């Protein structure tokens, strides 16, 4: 019988943290899947295949992947309808395990929300999950390109006045992890989706993290050992 293996605790240091929202601090999967299944079926697409590319991207970018021959203006128009539906539907939106304690620990420390949601959707979901909205946030309106483009994370770092190399990204999706790495940042992958996309380190949820401040003011993240 093979011996069980346990990863050693990991300690990472940063000057700022950049947080994705959906799947990372807010669990909105039931809403996302409900809305996007309906959209996929209405366009004759396999919902299960559609859900493989939904997470992490802005809606218009997801539509462009799934319907590559369709004019982009139609994607933007349908994305506006989708955003309105998702904003109105918060049934089942909850915090990711450990998120309330994690966000409380970040109070007063440099951090920003960097999400593919627009401001209205971000506000609705953070409120539904009972989480505080970071003072610095980069939403869909703030960028020209969706993740996996690094623009959002680079803007978050700039808004905080921190070099990208001194930032740590928290992400759950392939697109988000790719965006963080393209920005030259380390990435902590959160949840089951993240594990397959080789983040710097991975946690099942935010209960595995302990946040402290070093004497020089930097943020220390201790990632608990995992069996």
C-alpha cells in the first residue's frame, strides 16, 4: 500500500494581493451555470462543453470562443442581456469557504478586486455573499481586453502602486491563472478548477490560508500543509 504524501506548508510574501471574484472569494457557480446553460441551449450548443470555457472570461469573450464566426457586436449585445440576468439572480450565491475571515484579515492591507464582472454584478454578488468590497477594484468597464489578457491585473497593480512582481493573484479559472502569469505575477489557485492549470501553489479553499504582516509591512501568506 503506497505511503500517503503531505505537502509542506508554503509561505509567500507580497506587497499587494489581487483577487478574482467568482469562484475565488464568491461561489456563484449555481447562477453562472444556470444562466449559461440556458444560453447554450438557445444557441444549439452542448451546455457541458460551453461551461468548460465560461469561467474567468467576460461574457462576450466566452461567446466569441463558442461562436467564432458570429459578429462581435452580437456578442456584446447578448452579453448585456446576460449581465442583467446574472445581476438580478443571486439565488445560491455564497462566500467561498474561509472568504469572510480572509477578507477581514486583508482590512487595511493593499489589495484589489480584479474581476470579469461589471461593477453592478460585482456589487450584487459581493453583497449577496456578505463580503466587503475592496476600495480598489478593476471591473469589466475598466479594461479593453478580457482575461486571459493580463490588462486587468496590471491595472490593479498600478492602482495600488505596486510592481507586478510584488503582487500575488488569487484565481480559480484557466483564463484567470493565465492572465496572472502573463502579468508577471505569482498565482494562488483556489478550488478544484484551478488545480489543473499549474498555479504557483493551490488551495482547496481559503480556509487553508493564514495572513500576517511582516515587520517591513509586506503581506505574508502561509498556505497550510495539505494531505
